[in-house]
C-alpha cells in the first residue's frame, strides 16, 4: 500500500523540524573536506509547489514554514536559521512570495560537492517520476525502489564518510520496527555513519516501538530531538515531530537549541522543543 503523498503535508512544522536538523548536520559534515555519500531512503518529489491542489487542501505550510518565512528579517541574527531561509529564498522564482518548498533531495543536492555522492530512493512510481523531473547535479542518483533494502545493499560506501536520512511515511505500524531493524543492520556495516531518522508523534505512541528496538539492539550514541505543537490529542492526530541522530556531530545540540528557541514562538504558544540522549555513548 502506497497511498501517502508528501505534497499534502509539504512545508508543515514537521518538515521545518526535520529539514532544520538535516541542515545543521550538513553544516557540520561539510566543514571537513573528505567526501560523503548521502543516502535518502524515502525521497518524495524533491520540490513542492505550494499552490498545488494537494498542498492547498490542508495548507499545512501556513502553520509551518510560512511564519518563519514571514519573520525572516527578524531572524537574520540567528546564523543557521537565516542560512536555511536563504536557501529557501534561492528556490523561489523571485519576489518575496513563498511559492515552493524544498524536500530532502533538494536540501541534500544543493550542498553536494563534486566528490560527494547522493542516492535518492523512492518507491512510489508517480512520486519517483516527479523526482526525475527535478534539476539535480550528476552525482545525485535517483533510484525507483525500496530505500531500506537499497541502503543495506549500498553499504559499505566508497567514500570515507556516510550520512543517511530515513524518513518513512509510517502508513503501517510495522514500519517503526522495520526502520529500526534497517538502522541496526546498517550500523553494523557502517559504524561511523551519521544517520537521521524522522518519526511522527501520534497519540497512539507507536514511535516507542522504534526507540525501544534501537535501545534493545545495543546501538549507542543516539540523540533525540522532538518538537511538539500541543499535548497528545486523539482527535487532531500528529501532535509532534521526532528526529533521532545516530553519531551526531559535536555541537549539534547547542546549535539546534538556539535555532528552536527562535522557531517555537512562531509555531504557536503551546509549541515546545526538547532534546536529549536516547542512548549515550
Ligand atoms: N524525505 C522527504 C522529504 O523530507 O522531503 C519526504 C518523504 S515522505 C515522508 C515518504 C516517502 O517515502 C513517500 O514519497 C513514499 O512514497 C516513499 N516510500 C514509502 N515506502 C518506501 C520505501 N520502502 N522505499 C522508498 N520510498 C518509500
């Protein structure tokens, strides 16, 4: 079953959280010259026009990226956040209106250096077709297929460093443990890789299966970052966004805390950010 389409949610608060963490990790990794292979196991379309009927239907970006975009002059003194907003500005076709929001393939591809590699997996044929239409550098490879199996097959990579984003749609509850099992296998093959895993915070609390499996599996150095909009509430579904970073770059926690202190007031009075070690070194 592949019914999820990210266009319905593009630019929402969870994308803001996920892509800010990704941006911060990239910033740290790209300070060193040695090449990196980036793997995006669940790529989606790559770029999302905000006037697409699917995106307008829920209009989630209006409570996600839009308030940050509108406040960008006031946010100019926060270095990571202003660089992130400048990147979004580069994707617009001019003017001050926010017309397009970038997905993870774009965030990864636009910072790719000539020696780096990027593998973009997408299983949905329609989503993959849209991804094929995006202008990406030649060292970005688009693969129509299962990203979890693809990641394991691709390891070990030929570059000295590896960075992976695992961002499933979690349509089925088995996907939580499935993502954890893939991560445990991947880390046996690439111990020093930096891996980001996104998960939704839903009232049913299914993400606990993912977190617990990783702890039971003996994986170390797992940092957890969560952004919540409100208390769990059965009727309104996803109340928060979670992100794990395995082998986080040093200093990531402090940089993100500074960024999120500026972001949370713009996403609502009840919006909160917290981060801690899920499993320490
Ligand atoms: N990572 C994207 C971003 O940040 O812009 C969003 C990805 S969206 C949450 C999840 C995507 O995974 C969907 O486009 C879905 O079609 C795709 N998908 C679902 N199962 C997959 C699998 N096993 N392998 C690769 N892609 C998959």
